[in-house]
C-alpha cells in the first residue's frame, strides 16, 4: 500500500460516518480512528436529573458529526443530563429490522424492560433494555454507527411511577 492509497483512505474515513477503519493485507495493517464528540443542549424539564454522565456546554449539535453552532443567549440550557451508555463495542441499530419503526423516538416514554436498541457485536445481536421507566430526550448516535464501550447512546430523563 502506498502513501496515495493511505491518503485516500484517510479522506474516505473523514468524509464518512465511520469512526474506525481497520485494513490488513499481506502483512500490512492500518487502523484509522476518528474521534467525535457530541454535545446535547435541551430546555430544562421538570425535576432535576441526578447521576449518569454529564453533558454540558453552550453549543448545540447541528446535523453532521461534531459540528457545533453557538446557542442564542436567551435559550435555556440544561447543565446536566442523564445518558444511557453503550455496555459493549459494536454497531448500533435503532430499528428491529430495515423499514420497521424504531424502538424509541426522542420525546417518547419507555417502561422498564422495553428494548431501546440493538448493538451487534461479533455477529451477536444484543438487545439493550431500559432498566427503569424513563423518557428518551434524544438519540445521540445514528443507525448503523459503530459505538465504543461507555459511549452515550441516549439522553434521558427518569419518569416517576
């Protein structure tokens, strides 16, 4: 593999939704990783979230990975938000099958035991279930996207029974 081919691979990864590409041929191995960070800003909901992972900042995510735009001064901002994080490395699927309705939608409420998504790892489909009643505030990853262990998948609010 020559330098021009490596540059082309870097360009392809940069322009795609991929975060990792591993290529091995004839004793040569290359691993390309693209770090992405998403910030989520929402209007405050009733009650204050506790625990979970904090997401903060004065930027909102525009369509596209990692592109940030300033938020107007008069827009309320949540300083802390609960998230559901990936328990494994794999591919995120928000639909039970292509063309079907997603497991969850932003703003939707789910009950304990409901399936939130599927993460495929090593050809095994792992259903990720809600551990309590909650409301999905936002889905932080795209269908078919590779996710890392601990990566936030959903921004949530807990729901009182």
